[in-house]
């Protein structure tokens, strides 16, 4: 085979290779051009697209502009006004700095730039396509710069073929522009798709307002009186954290609504993402991501943004400090909030005529349903006794009803619900009580699960759990892959009081098991079978997403996940009848443990019907 000589690549080919990293899709073009406009000190940035950005992308700003003689340099590779020497890379203050975006874009499309400096009498334009760059020409335009990109990937048909549909590419552009706009509230941003304006964010000094607009909390569907966004603050050495984090009800199945900004730059960082998710552990369902906007301020020398041409990946000098700073700030915001969700009752029916007595009648069927009300006949009389209501609802009135008042006593002297019934256990599954804001309904299993989890977590922090040896080992049939996963669980087993070892090519023997799980009737074989299955398929400890690479963090995530399993299996179940002492103790623990509003899996332990909602149902609101 003949050896090919080493030779330099043509400039045009070099730019096309660079474009493969810088220009992945139309949204990448928008990002690069908008970042240039931000560096030009624009106060308004208008973006126009056609065909999902395939046919046209135009970004217009009112920034400082480019002199005519520098327009050819703007399209040359590695030409920039943002850095001068190598030391500048150690403290980058601008959004762009590589000097390759415009050259890369021009290598795969048709580009026209029209620009006018603020002190110039006229504008100038320049056009480029592939390796051909024209000369500057006189043009008419206001101060600022407009860059038009037509027929993206026109000379790279394979790249154009792999673009998504127009609507998908347009959606990605919206998301990209929103991310940038969130970190720059003092700049007005607009986005026009064809003839339709799809985004118009007015300039504001209020970062909270801009973040709320972009997160679009109202469209997220949260109802009730509680503020949907909680404010998170924190200082960790050179790091300042400020953010808006959504209530757990706003969590979504994807991470599109979790925005992270570092010194005004949208970034994607696994450690920060993990910190936010970890702060919500036990408040949202596994696999869901909270709605949040996190803004970090850090000295540029503490972070390297020159990691990838797209500039969304960063590298911190002290990653653990960043992780802990974000984690603490978000946790503080969640701890300070009342996270009990309120749900609205259905619109109330027209109120009966004044003076007509009301009688209660149970809806048909055995399951608990909303009672209906009607005007009674003379034969049925008034409201039945409270104990009859309790029986019809399937509830257990743990406080004795107050004796009925004499017939001659004023109606206002009749016992209140609070005095008549302290706690109701409904269908041996739910507890009904009251708090300062209204009626509180508690899921007994979910609340006990949370209590068990918090007590277990506290206990494990003091040392390994007490174990009980089995007289006869429990044998668990497993796959070869699950046998292999057993070794990785050894540090976890040591802390949890589990002793297990392979008993053959397809089985594991459990020799010791946590004492408290025995007391709660949990089967050792079933528990270990589920645990090793999760370890084998990689889902153990992955409920909050990928952890940072530190082994300690991975072990802690796996520990929390396993304690979730223990708490769930050991907690009281729906159908378990509890004594009055047990009910009172359970509700007392609700006030003592952290995150008592949600079980470890993220389901709510409590729901509230507010007094306002009740009053509206009774025609008082």
C-alpha cells in the first residue's frame, strides 16, 4: 500500500471539522450568535427563524457593532476581540472567546453580516459561503449587528438529513434562547418563527420575574394559595448561590425545567444536577426532576469553561464545594416551606333555601367517596348521630363523641367536629384530623414509611444496625449477574446488618438479617432478592440521577435507596388497624421528623382541604 504524505488541511475543511463540534443543529447557531450579541453589550436581541432554523436564522442586536474593515476578520477562524494572551483563558469574563463560531457557521451555510458601530454614519455588510468570503459593501442599517444564516448545512447534505422535524428544531431553539435569557434579565429577547412571535421577554431588573417567566409556572398547573417557587440562598466560600426551586408537585419526568447558570452562562453540570435532585430526595418520585433555576456566582479563576467548544461543560477547581453549596441552599429552602399539598374540591352545588335543614346521606358503594347532601323529608328528621356517620364512612372514632345536647339547647352549643372526633381512621388506611389551615388527611403507610426512614437514617449514622443470625440460612435463587453484584454490596451489608454469601452458581445464602426487619415480619429472602436485582441492573442508588464520581457519594445514594426499601416494607400498611396510642404517636412523629410531607419515594403523606375551600362548598365564600 502506498503511503499518503502528511500535508496541511485546507482552511475550509478545517472549519467544517470544527463546525461538527460547534454547529450541531440550528439551536447551536442561535446560541453562538446570541452569545456574540451579549458580548457586544446589546440591550435588545431579536431572533427570527424559518423552517425550524434550517432555512433561515437571523439574530439582530443593538450592540457596539463591527467596523467595516474588521468584517472579514469576524469570519476568519480563531479571530476574536475577547482574549489576547494565554493568561486570559484563566479568567474568562465573556460568553464567547474561541473565535471560531462564525467561521464554522459560514463553512456549512450562507452567511450575511450587516453591522454599524454606534459612532458611524452608515453600516457595512459582508457575505460568505463555504471558503468564499466577499468584500465589505456599504449598507443601510441602525447601530448594531444583524447576522443571517441561510440554508444551514447546504454543502453538507448528510448533516442536513439528520436534522429533526421543523417543530422539533424550533422547540430546541426556544429552549436554548430561554436558557440564555434567564441569566440576562436586563436584556429584551424576542423570537419570531415565520410570522408568529413565540417569545417576547421584556427587560427587567428583577431576576425572579425573568426566571418565573421562563419557567412558566402558571402553565405547569399548580393550584392553591402556596407560592409555587421557593427562594434558595447560600454562600460557600467563594461561591454565592441564589435560585428559585419549585414545590415538589411541579417535578417533571425530564430535566428540561431545571436550568443552571454560572456567572450568567447556561451550563450542564452533573454534580450540580445531582445536588438539586439529592435535595429533593424523598420529596419527588424516583426518576423525576424538580423545576428549578439555579444561579451561581463564582470567581472566573475558580472554573474552567474552556472544556468543550459548545461551552456548556465546565470544570470546577473545588467541585465538592459547589455540590455541597447547592445542596445546602436548596435543602434550606425546602425545609423552611410548608410542603403539604392542598387540593381543591369540586365546585359546590347551589345552596339549599334558607332555613331548610340539611341531612347527610352516604353515597353508594363501599369505598370512601364525597358525601352528598339533600333536604330531608319530615320522616327522616335531621342529621344522624356522629357515630352513625363514622360507621357509614368506615371510620374509627378514637375519641368518644360528646353526649348529645338537650333538645332545648341552642344549636350553637352543639359539639364541634374537633371536640367530637379527635382522629378518624378511615378504612384502616387514612387518618383525618385538623390543623390551623383546615382539614388534614394523612396516608398512614406513607407517613410511617417516612418516620421509619428518618429513624433508620439517624440510627445508621451511629453505627451498623443490630443483626440476628438465622438458624437456617435463607436461600435466594439468583442470576449469575446478580451473584456478581453481591460483592459490590459488601460495604452496604456491613452497615445494614446483613450477612450473605454465594451458595452456588445460582443462589445466595442469607446468614444474618437486621433485627428490626425480623420484628416487622419482613422476609429475608424476598428482601435480598429485590436488593441484588436492583444492584445488578444499576438502579440501586440511581433514583436521583447520576451521582458525582466520588465513591462515597455513590455508596450514600445506595444506602439511602436501601433504607427506602426497608422503611417501605417495615411500615404499617393500608388495612392495619391502629390503637389510639399508635395513631397519636404517628401524628406526633409527623411534627418531629424532617420531610414528613412526603414518603421516601416522593408520594405525599398528607393532603389538606383548606378552610377557604370548605367555606366555599358551604356557600360562605
